[in-house]
C-alpha cells in the first residue's frame, strides 16, 4: 500500500517511514500540509494518509476537511497521529473526517494494527467500487424495449425510428439482445402446415398416376 506520512518533525517522520517500509508499504513523506495535498493530487495518489495535526501551511485538521470535501469520490483512509490527545481533539478530528486516531508517542505494534485495518478497509472499498463499475457497465449494455411500437397488423413488421419497416425478429434482437430459434406452434401446424402437406401429397399422387 502507498501511504502518505504528513509529519513536520523529521525524527518522528523517519520512525514512521522506517516502520511502514519494514511492513512492506511504500511511503510518501511530506513535512507540511501543502506537500501532502499535492501528493494526494498526483498521478498515483496514495489512499492512506498518516496525518499530524500541527503542521506548517495547511494544518492536519484543515487538510482532513479538504480531503473529505473535495475528494468524496475517492477511498482515502485518514489516520491522525498527533500529540493532541484530549477528548475534544479526538472528537474534532473524527468529525472532520478522520477514520482513526493515535496519540504520540506511538506504539509500533498498535500503529501496525491500525494501518492493517486501514488497508483492509481500502481494499474492500476498491473491490466494491470495481464491482459497482462492472454492474454499471453491464446495465449500460442491456437494451430494453419500451414505449409505443408501431407494428403492421398484417405482416407484423415493425416501424423503427428511421421510419423503416423491419422484420419483427431483427427489431427485437437489436433492441433486447434476444435471439430467435424458429419453430411451428400446434395451431399453425394444424391450420397451415398440415393442409399444405396434404395438398402437396395429393398433387404428387395425381402426377405419379
């Protein structure tokens, strides 16, 4: 997972970076809110960010609000890692859109567990988004017959949007994707086919005689 570390303290930033890389993640280190925002808008934007509250430029809380306001269509998991550990600070961060909150100094095992949760959530969101896209594409491909369809009362041809009269089968196939397998119903067999067979057999009999 590609993860942004938005932390202005170089020692803390390096500790987080080393831990994440040891766990197999790719890191993007930022020492201020502006560079973190730029990274989120890059060609390959990370989907998880570990965010300090107090930073130069854009503060962590303001950056969190910006992400939720302007990137609503993206799955971004936000973990606050800050020395501000009062109850009201935690509430404010969560209300701003944070997904998780850790206080400094942090425990490496706890950070690993929180990051792991974030990765699972992002993977699930990505999977759901891909599934929704597949369903939308499938629905887009489905053709439906609807509205008033002009059909000839005698030959059963259908008039299309270009005012051409077309065979029923071709019209339905184009607008629904259905394919036809022709057969003969019992009524048509008795009323049309059987008399034709009898007439043909009778004529052949007369010719042979």
